[in-house]
C-alpha cells in the first residue's frame, strides 16, 4: 500500500526555493526586459515595478467635473 501512495505523490518545490529551470526563466525574462529598456521601450512586466519605484502611478488630470442627473 505504501508503494501506491508514493506513486501518486507529486513533488512540489518549497516556496521561495528556486531550481535551475526557474533561475534560467528569470534570467531570460530579465534579458528581454533589459533589451527593451535599451531600445527605450517599457516592458509590460516591469511597468508595475517602475511605477512603484517612481512613487506610484500618475493620476490623470481632471478637466471638468459634472453632476450625474
């Protein structure tokens, strides 16, 4: 019976623990983001990080406020 249970178990990495495949994925993502930055483009992936580093998202300017009828 123990053998059947072992066969059904799935190995899950410990949260925060990275394996080589995860490190390679992160490096690849960083390389793409840096290439876009060199081209003067913002990556969708980094947009939230950039806004947080700059002190938050810029609020739109309000030109006119009207009351709903």
